């Protein structure tokens, strides 16, 4: 093998790695990307599959029904949020590395979920998709000063634990700013 061939292989390998990177989100970017976020309790979970002539057979999706309130305006909200993957029973379904962990999406859990409408998540399935896959869902816990949102570490929109009321205030402010049209300066 020649040195130039090895260099070309290395460049190709590095390019493939860079294409496979998962996007990290700041809170501002998450709110900008999402239609909204919901804080509430998972009251339902179901899995369905579709077959599609282009996207393939046996595409599995999990629908989480979350009952709570919108984070941008506090209005009561019950919404279905869809993630890829899931199991109909112990043997029928697929794992998806980008889906939330099974423990995070159990019925009864209280969560914050950022969502965005998608016309086609694959297989012609339309609905409110969880933004950034598992990166758009955050577990919450009750504490002496109210609910706290569990941070997920660097690269996630909520990187550190914080009180729900602080996150809610930030999301509402960022959401309001996103609704303000930007006009160019005329000097």
C-alpha cells in the first residue's frame, strides 16, 4: 500500500465518523427546534408497527401519552409524543439506540419532553416526535422545594439538575423570543 492510499483511507474513515455524530443541543437550540415542551406524567404507552413500500417492513414506534402542562405557557396539556422503536410483546419489536431508556418512559413517570411535529418519521407516520430522540426527554423527581429536572450531562439541553420552575421560566422566555419576528436594521 502506498502512503497516499493510506492517507485517503484515513480521510474517508474520519469523514464517516464525523457524519455519524449526534448533535448536541443547548437549551436555546432545543427550544428553537421544538414546537414546545410538556411537563407531566406518562399516563399511557403503546407500540405500533407499520410496513412501508419505501422505508421497509416492521417499523416500530412507541407513543407516550403525557398529561400535564405546556412549558411555554402553563396551559393544561395532554399530548402524544412518538419515539422510534419499541416492542409489542417480549419478542416482537426493535430496539433503537436513540430511543429513551425503558425505565425513563414507564407509565407513571413524571417527565419533561420537548417535541416537534413531523409529517413523516418514517413509514408515513406523522405526529409529535421527541426532539433529539432520547436527548429530548428528562426525568423529574420531587424534592423539598418542588420538582427537579434531572440533567443529562454535557451536550444535552438540560446538562445539570435544576428546579422545574427555573427550567419552565427559561423555556417560556426562550419560546416567547422565538415568536418575535426579526427585522433587519435600516440605517
